[in-house]
C-alpha cells in the first residue's frame, strides 16, 4: 500500500491511483472484460461441440464477472474520494499507519477475503451441481465460480471496512457540522452520496448473481439444506447492499441527532432570554427593536435547524438509490418469480 501521503490508497487490483483519464478508464474496462471473456469463449465452444443446449447460461458467467469487476472499480474510486473528503474535514486525518482504520484496506486483507469467497463460491457451485458432464468443462466452470467469488470477495471486504472508516468522522469532537449547509444534512451529504454508490453497485451485482443462480439448470437432488444454501447465496448480496447503505450511516445519524438537539436547546435558551427582555416594561424602545430583529433572526435559524436531516442522505441521494432499485427491479421480479416457482413446483 502506498503511504506517501495521508489518505493515499492504491489496492493491488486498482493501482492506477486517483487518475480518471480516458486511458485509465479504458484500462480498467479492458481488465474487467478480460476477466470475463474466457467464459464467454467457453460458452460458444460448448455450443459448437454440442455439449450444451440453447438454454445454457455459461455465457452469463462472463457478464457476471465483468460487471462485478466494473462495480468494484467504481466503488474503489468512490471510496478514495470519500477518504480524501473525510481527511479534509478531520483535524487528525485517517493515516495509513499502525492501528489506523485505513490499515484494514491492505492488499493482504483484500487477497484473503477474495480467496475465501472464491473458495466458498466454488464450493457452493460444486454442491449445487453445474450441468456439465465432461470433467475438463466442469473444472473450467468451477474456476469461473472462483474468479467471480474472488472479485465479489474484494467488494465484501470493502463493505466490511467502510463503517470503520466512517466512524472516526462521525465520532470526531471537533467536526464542524453546519445546519445551514445547502445539502440539508449538516454538511454530511458527501458521506450519503458515497454510501448510495456502494449500495447501488452491490445491488446491481446481486441481481446478476440472482439471475445466474436461478436460471442455471443445477443437478442437485433438492435436499432441503442445499436449497437453503442456494437461496442464502441469492439473498447475501442484497443484505450486503442494505448493510453498506445503513451501517456506516448510523454513527453519522447519531452524531447529527446530538448536534441538532444541542443547537435546538441553545437557540431555545437564547429566544427565551430575548422574550423575557421584551416582556420587561423597563426595556427601552430602541433596544426592543434590536431584540425583535434578533428574535426573528434566531427564529429563522431555528427553522433551518428543523429542516436539517439527521441522516446523511439528501433527497437527491435517496432518488439515486430508488432509481437503481427501480431499474434493477425487473431483475428482482424475474428472479423472485423463478424462485417462488421452484419452491411451489420443485423438480
């Protein structure tokens, strides 16, 4: 991990740094496509050799791997920006040093997570039983499951780390919340925007996984534990999507609630003091005008305070996640219908 300056983070799978030039974007797309392309070639090879029928879904494995890798790149870029924005607001930035939250983003941890999920995905696929008779084809497909699991394992580790990265920001005692901020979130909407990206890309990958699992003609004999394993593997990405959306937002929500309450009490005390002076008959008329102006000013500030959200999600961020959910809803409905059909009419 590059530690040349605070917040610098270059994981092994995206060592391009913070650059977003056309060449870098093209290189990332090329890597993502290269990871999935072999399984697309496998699909057409199987078709040519007559080893699979027209309903074979091995081609979708290529799309799944490529989509997952593109989403990982996008989420990684967003995470780099989030770390930089958090550091810009903290008196003591998140340092890539010992005992710092950013050390959990080390290459070692990402590789371990990738290997674990690659092995798990390969194991689950083997238990479900890919519909291929030849041993060589089966091994290639299982390797594809490992690659897909490895890429998703990178994402899962990032998802697990994000709450720990956000917590120092939420718990900082010198954090300058501002209820007059135009984002109406006390100046924390940048966190919510990043969480919307993480949740959305996880949702997109979850839909591709669901489609592949529920469309593939597995050869298992329907023991109950295998069905539960299959369904659990389908649900897992959606749980991750909700987790990465809400878990990091909770400490920010708590901090905003405390800030809003303190500010409200302070404004109420100031307004009460002004009212008492206005009720005092000995107060001069000139002072009364100044007191009324100050009272109106504080009342307007209190309206701004009450309009502030205590979650770091702006209306725009909510709309983004809702739009992604709506777009992927077609996939959800299709996979859900297939899922229910398999429960009602098991093979």
